[in-house]
C-alpha cells in the first residue's frame, strides 16, 4: 500500500509501540481512529465515542476528555452557526484538529448572538463572535450536529482511504488537487487534498443529504478561518 511521507511517522511509531508492548498495543492507540465508525441499531453512527445528532456537548466533552473553545459564526448572508474548536487532540495513535458543529434552532442562535462579544472579521467574509460565560451552561445540553476531523500527523491517499473506509458511493472533484469522497451510509464526507490537509466530516447518516448539499454550495473553509 503506497503511503505519503507524512503517513510513515505514525506507522513507525506504532511499530515501536507494538514492540515495546510485546506485540499487543494498548487500547488507547487502537481505538478512536477515524475509520472506526459504528452504525447503531437505530441508524445513527458513533465515532470517537460521539453520536452525531444525539450526543450533547457535555457528553462529547466527557468522551474526548478535553475542553473546547466556543465560537459563534455569522456568515455574510446573516446566517448563524455555533462551533466548538478542540484544537490539536490525540485520538488513537493519530493527532488531529477537531471541530464540533452544534445543532441549534434559529432562535437559540439569535439569543447567543444578542449576548455575543468581540466580533472578528474572517477571510471568508463571516464574523466570529465569543459567547458570554453565562451561556456556556445553556449550551451544554445542546446536541452535536457534525464533527470535522483534520488529521495533522497523516496525509491520506486514495489507496489508504479505500483500504480503511471502503469504496465511496461517489467521488466528486472540487478543484485541482481536491475532491470529495461521499459515504452516505456512514454519514461521512472526506475531502482528499493533494497539497493541504485532508478533512473528514461526520454527521448522522440521516443528515447526510443536508451535509452533501452544503458542501456542494460552499468551498471548504480554511481551518484558520
């Protein structure tokens, strides 16, 4: 299986770890890997211990054992979205940036916007706002809508993706060097990129069509946005 250079380092690290552990790696490095997607009896999916569309932000925090920076985004068209940015996090033996999109009604987001502070213009034309401390308690029972996983210690190629995730239902070019791989039965969309970070987005399988339509309308936003 061909590997890009960035993929070699974690593979070597894992091999050394296997040797040190007598050939049996600890569960902490063999679990919570991005291709370990469990489809539940009710049709939802679980990844990294989180069930998109069901898990609350508090449950996600417990599953990841890490705090997140919370930001409210106001797009150029006035639409609002709430995201939790976990920054660099180790899941299994891989490092990644992890972002959670929150499921919230228009009224809930409007309430947060009325209290929000420190608006900062973003390259995309949107605005990033900080929610006030009192609202952290309010949102902890809101649900995770989607997860965005951006690997920083590996760079996938087509062969690696097929081996780990299987053949996609659809491959859709974005522009030169980038394309989407769609897995509706897993609730997963992967952006495979030749010259930048790959991006994996997880939703409930029942919510996949919404995600696909959103990706079809928008170019991927920079992680620094």
